[in-house]
C-alpha cells in the first residue's frame, strides 16, 4: 500500500516503556504500524483509543511522532522457498539469502475445525530411544519437554530435527543466545538436512516482545506444508517459558492485573491457541508440536508448566542420571497420552509389553536403591535390577542414543536376557518364545 493511502497520525496521547496510545479510526486489532519508524502492532482498541505495542520499545519516541498504520496484520510469504532458510520474528531472512517469493498469508489464524480433523494414528519416530520406546509420539500430537534451564534441551531439539521421520521440520526459537542460534545453524548445515528445515529465530539481542510472533510464524509455515502439500510436519518450539515471559512483559506494561506467578490472566488461552494448531488431516498432512518449557528451580506447579499440562497430551521430562552421568528421558515423569494409538500397531507387536516390563524393572531398581541408601541388605534380584537399570539408562534412555524402534526393542530384550529369567519379566509366553535373547 502506498504511503499516500495509509492512515497517518501525529498526536500520541500516552507512552509507556513498551506501548503508546492515540486516537485513530478504522484500525483493526493486531494491525501493524510504524511509530517514529519503529514497527509496532495494535494490541487494544477501546472506542477510538488505540494502543500500539512497539517491538523495539518506546525510548526516543516523542508525543508528536508520526504513526503510520499499514492496513494489515503480521504476515508470512509461504512457498517452497522457505525451506533451508532462517528468518526473524517478522518473517524477514537473517541468513543473508534473498527475500522469499510466495503467497502472503496472515499469521495467527484460527485452529482447524474439529470436523476436519482425523484421529491421530501415524507414528512420529524421533530417533531418541527414550521417547520412541516409552513415550511414543503420534502425528498431530502436542507435547512439551519439561527441563531445567541448565539441561541441554536445545541439543535434544536439534537431534530430534535431524532424526525425526517427518517431511518438514519447523523450528521456532525464542530468546535464543547467539551460541544456540549458531549451534542450530551449524548442526543443520553440517548434517546436510537444511532442505527440509525452516527456522524462525528470536535471539536475546532482539526485542523480547518479538518472541510473541515466533510461534505464529512457525505454525503458518507448518500449515502451508501440511494443508497444501499434505506433508507430515514437526514443529519444534524452544523455549515457551521465554514466550510466556514476553506475554507478562506486555501485560504488565499495559497495567493489566497479573494472575498466578505474575503471568497474565490470558496465559491459558495464549498457550492453547498455539498448541491447538496440532492436527492430523484426513488427506494425510499433519502438524505435530514438540515444545520446550523450562522450569524455574524444577517447579512443576508454576503457572507456565501447570497451564501447559492441561492443554497438551502428555509431557517429556529430562533428568540427569547420576549413576551413568548422562541426561535421560525420565520414564517415571514422562507420559505420551496417545502412544497406545501406535504402539504394537505401527511398531512391532511386542512394543507395549516390552515397554511395560522395562519400566516395571526400572521401578524395582529405584526401590532397591532406596533400600541400599537406608542400609538394608539387597537380595540377588535387587542387585540384578540395579545392574539392569544402569545399562537401561545408558543404552536406551540417554538422549544421545540414536536407534530405530526395532533395534531399541531388540536391545531391551537383550538386557532382559542378561539379567533376568523369562518368568521375572512378566511378558506373554508367545512373545518370550519369539523374541527372548
């Protein structure tokens, strides 16, 4: 739209650290504007009073600054040219490449009508045995990683991007350090997988408020490939705690009354509109969402993980196992509520029984460890479960284990045979006779 036909105002009535207000007509919610040359977005309209959120902050903006409304909401040009590229929160390339040519689509649209959804039934193999064996993911699922800030969750996400059996991977990075950004870029480039990965990145050097656009940018790209190309798309979002913190910044600067843990009262809805974009289409395309939520001091009751747990279909916990010195996917605190839709159906027949037996024996090892710590004598069975648990953690649950579902089942059977008798693992005789090693 030519500037001559844009709505231009020069009288600002109020300015805060992140917003400015003015009287304007015929303006839409979420419409973009520039304030003294700084990009901003309409976040509130009351009568003719319009509040704009200035992404870079309002420092240096005078009350007579020129406000130009652009007549459109944030958008992304979608086409196959997105593949292999890195973009910022506004959809502009940050990798030195050319602008993308394609159809312009407004971001942040509604989630898919339930009538158009199909029950998830396709396996999403991540290549990480701790997920695929015990917490198998299904296309169209939404699930978070709960991790402490010092755990290598971004390395896990990068590994998932490299190993996952999906047609496209969409990465949405929020509040990444420059080291994390370069890590993702180098890993994807060196692995030669850039052609099926699209990345949207907001770093700590960028305005925190811009993080709010990253999920919508990533999901708009995902919808293009899932709907128009009928592709299986995996969306990786890291870190949703940074996203929620940006929500709180905007809410507080707009003088909204905070809710639990200083989060805005709209936190549940804000998170749900992102996670509910996960879908399996009848035509074959799908959007699966894996998102990192970092925990403050391991507090699972904080508003961010608490609300996330209500929305998503399970959770994946990262934990450092002191016995093997590796970060593992915790089998006790992790859960995929849809795993039964594919285990034994899209994977080998023995999968559910092997999973249950392994977790039960791992629990027995935890009980044996408690007995040992409290000075009780261990039985022969107790000692065998402890030895099993160490190998199980090191060879199956550790996040650096990259094997397919068949190999992980065979490897677990081998551990059963090494430490136990067939009647101790409590698996059907027909399966024991077929797979026992």
